[in-house]
C-alpha cells in the first residue's frame, strides 16, 4: 500500500487543528463556552488523527526520515525549528488531555491556568508542523 500521500494529509490536519485552536480561543474570549468546547474537542480529534497517520507513515517508511538538504544558516534554522517542534510536540497530548479533563469537569480556573501555557504550545506545534512539511516537501533543495 502506497502511503506517500500522508505527509500532505498530515500537514492539512495540522492546518485544520491550527484553525480550530484559533477559533476556540476567539470563542472563549467572546464568552461562547459551548462553541469553544466544540472547537477544542475538534482540534483534539484532528490532532489525534494526525498522530495516528503520522505513526502509520513512519512505520510504512521503516522510520526513515526525509532529509533536509539545505546548508549553512538555512539548515541550522531548520534544525532549530525541527528540534523545538519535536520537543514541544511530545508534551501536547499530555497537556491537551489535561486541559480537556479540566474543562469538561468545569474546573475553569485550573483549566485557564493550564491553558495559558498549553494553548500556545499546541498552536506552535500545529503551525510548525505545517512549516516543516512545506520546507521538506516543497522548498527542500535538491541533494
């Protein structure tokens, strides 16, 4: 089975998650708690699907990574972006589940305290996921 289409799908899922995260933030700022809940649960569902498909793609490729062929400052910038993305991405599932549990339990003060840190991390990981896809699959110089 050819799964070479998955990086584009995964980037799209990250873009959708980004949109839902921003919409959820806007909703809660306007006091639209039910709409906020729907957006954030949607972002979690999309991010979960992304993770499942990302792992499937990695397994399909025997955990081989796509190399970035730039040199010098461009390569260094890419590696900093990738390192920050991967490091923070490991925290997102834990943070997202904790925020969802607090939100659904109506523990708003605790939910807000955690969201001050967790939401920007989740947003950054979603945005940088799209950026990494663009760099690797559309702007990657030939070897």
